[in-house]
């Protein structure tokens, strides 16, 4: 594993487990077993590092969502939670901890959320025979995001309930 990959992986793990504000640069350098000079060579600031971590996570998460049905979408979410964690959405946590005021972080968060919304709209179009039902896509997005939030205290099994609600909405839209 190269140095940058190790840094991003370590930072993501610490940010996910402890939060962004509670994870200081000293903790990062110790956990990544690198000097602060090396850390700053790969990330000019903590905000830059947070943005890089979120971009990498976005790429991994959206690859997991390369699916074409509502059932598969929620299956992918449940699988993500079982493999990665049920600690809530790291993007929303970053946005919340920074108040949305740090532009380089806010841009990554909003781009991720736009990508997720677009993916759900694409699946809804596929599942409804080409109908661009943005209201339905928004409802499914809310179920998806809600399942992510509720899983924090109820576990990944709640995704099945959200999936059932999304499928019911989709079936209603088809009729």
C-alpha cells in the first residue's frame, strides 16, 4: 500500500469512528505511522484531507451502487453497512461538523448527494419504463437516507423495511 492510500485509509477509519473534529492531526500521524511532514506533503490541510477521504469514499460507494433495480439498490446499501459500518452517512457527518461552511468539503458532500439522487432517478426511470418521476425518486432517496440514519441505532436490518416501502411506492407508480 502506498503512502497516500495508507493515509486516506487511516484517516477515513478515524474520521468514521471518532468524528472529524475529534480526530486531530497528531492522532492521524500516529495511526498512519508517518511524520507530520509526510502527512502534510499528501494533504495540505485537515480540510483538504477530509475532502480527499470523502472523494475516495464517494467513488467506492457509487461503484457499489452500480445496480439497475430498487431491490438491488437497497441490497447494496445493506451490504455496504455490513462491510463498512452502520455509523451513519460520513458525508452528512462531515457537513454537520463543519456547518457546511468549508467550501472544499461542502462541494464534495453536495456532489456525492447529487450523484446519489441522479442514480436513484436513473433506477426509477428504468423501473417505470422510462417515466421521469422525480417525486418518486425523491421519496426513495428519503427512504435510502433514512435507512442509513436509523441503522445507526437499529442495525443494518432496517434497510429491508426501507426497501419494502420503496418497492411499494414503485408498484403504486407503475399501476
